[in-house]
């Protein structure tokens, strides 16, 4: 069942089911919002190594990836997120190694999927009809790293990074068997000549029988999955033509814009698609920078058109290694609001009722303490959730689950990013975008309105190792499947 796009009823006063809070060993603790005035978190629960978080349809249960496992939280009282279940060191049946680098979990209806990109690679399926008592369904093993996935209507859609076709693999969760797959090679085998780091099947989102697939520098692809056994391409759009990304390219090509299709989600009716671009200035040479969120009108699939963008803060040092990370990461589009994460630059909520002119509603950050991985709506007009991975991948012990009020507001005395003493300003500036459609034709996206916060920053880390967006490590690109059979950890590179 797909998450509703209309505002949900308030749930702060929902009574918790008796016996829901289990006495389980949980490393972590509750901390209230740290600020008494201004826009600030409603609640916080410290839990090491947190990554992705998703919320059920009712907005009362949150599921968190923990790098070596997962956790289930009761968030019906957003001021006091309460752990129900924490499971780590997950060893599937008939497998010798535990799951590693569990950066993603996804939930839909009674199903929860926990994805692994190291150790025993694949996905564990759970029945969470009783969230406080997950029951393991089975394990789908695959010789590929699963960095991200999606779950809908009893199927899991896996971004399978095997160093070859990098397909989307579709799994029936009742039987834990593959029913279909699709890759860019189905469109044209020439895509196989694009370096692995530039054609990552990085993330995907499924809505109304369409899979929206973020494939880094090869662009964003829309695939018809109405028949999961026979996926069919609908359209592709992005910043590069096929020829532009074929061949080796420069060492920084996969790190710097343009391109970098990292996360994707359509609006309610599928007429507009938001594409998040995770990017850096690889060597702080001025040749690149952080990525923002771009909006594409796909109402005519044969002619996608970029219509607007949310630009990131540009730091003094935007390097991939050792710089400040203010690039867009994961987000959630519900109704007219976009809930966004920007690593050290925090969480921001935007009114995107007019995607060509997004308007910022709220913004919070604590860059010395947090690096925000995602923001997800729980109950619209009430609260949303977010996770911090810690201060960066080299320090993930202080990771945490946060809840925030879903309302407009200004953080009091917003702290500067590390190394920056400048004051906060907000400006709206027009940007000109040039894109290349699948036939290689350049199109002018026209003047778009982008919100920027003219600050100069300096800082820390993010989501991955030396392969952009992952944490799988550069060995995967050079050695293929041999790199998949190790036990991963956050500090591996």
C-alpha cells in the first residue's frame, strides 16, 4: 500500500499498544530538543551507526538502518521516540557472514526489507504486521551490493551493484525469489562502456507501476514495472548524452557535477520528478561543488524538461575528502512539501507547490554534532523524522534519530559550519540550466528560481568510501564481485 499523499490526522495523542516497548538491549538514549527557543527538534534518540529511516503509513512507526542491522521505533509521541526492536549482526540462514554496510531499509504494508552491500550481500525480508515483533521471512542472496532498494505491493526492487549490468532486480517477497530484472544494457549495450562509478544504480522509487531509477551520470530513468517480470523503459533524462559518459573519463568525473543522479522521487500525480544530485569539488580546485535538487516536468515522457532547482550552500572547501559536505542527500516529497537532508547543512523543508519556485519553510543544523542522512514525513503538518549518521563516516557512534515539527520556523542562533564565522543570509537567485536529452539534443531549461544561503563553510564527511555515494569502496569498480565478499564497516575505504 502506497503512503498517502494527503495530510494525515494528528497522532501525538495516539495511545501506544500495550506491551509495545520491549525490554531489548539497545545502545542509545533519549535526549530532548537542545534549544528552548526557535525552530528545533521535538525529540532525539541516540543510536550508533544509523543511516536511512522510513516511516509507516500511520506515521507511528519508524524503521532505521544501522549499518550492521536495523531498529524499529515507536514515534507516536514524537517528543519521545521509543525503541521497540534493535537487531544487529544479522546472519541469514545458510550464510556464513552477517549482513554488512546496511545503509537502507524499506517498508510497505506488512513487509520490511533490510539491504546489505557487504558480507552476505542481498536482502532480508521481514513480516512486520506486528512492528514490535518482526518475523524473518527469508533471505534473497545476490552477488551484488545492495546500497538502496524499494518495497511496494509485495515486491522488492533492488539496485544491484555487480560491476557489470548493475540491474534493478525485482523480488517477490512472499517467495523471496527473483521475478524480473532491468538494466541500462537492455536499452543499449553501449552503456556498458560507461565506467562503473558513473552508472551506479544508486537509488529508486516506485509509484503507480513506474520505477524511477537514479543512475548517476547516465541520468534518471523511468521504467514501466506494471508487469514485474517484463520491465520496459519509458524515458530517460539527465545532463549527459550517452557519448559524453562513454569511456574512462577523468578521475573526478563521477564525483563532480554535472550528472550525479543520486536520489529520485515523483510528485503525487507523477507529472514532476525531483532528482537529488550528490556532488563535490573533488580536489577543492573550483571545478565542481555540491549538488542540489532539480525538478523535471515529465508530463510528456518523450520530452522531459527541467523547470526548477533548489541549490545547495557552497562552502569554502567542497572537497570530497576533508571538505564540508553540504550536498543534497535523501528526501521525501509529500503533498506540497519537500523534506530534505544536506549532511552538515542539516534539514530543510520546502513548499514545492510550484516546483519552478521552491520556497524554504524551515531549516535546522548542528554541524559539529550531526550530518543528516535523510528527512522523511511522518504526519504532515505535525512532524517529520530524520537521521544523523554522526559527525561523518569516521565518527558514527553519535548517530541519532530525530523528530522535527512540520511547521515553518527559524532556528535561533543557527551555528556556522566548521571554519566559517560568517552570518547567515538567504537569497533567491535565477539559474540557467542546460540539459541533454536521450537523443543528445541540448535543451535550455530556462530561468529557474533557486534558494541559496550565501554561506562559506568548512567541514567533514558523508556516505561513502572512495566510490561516490556508497561506502562499498573503489575495489568494487576495479575488482568486480571479489570486493563483495568481505565484512564491511563504516571506516572502510
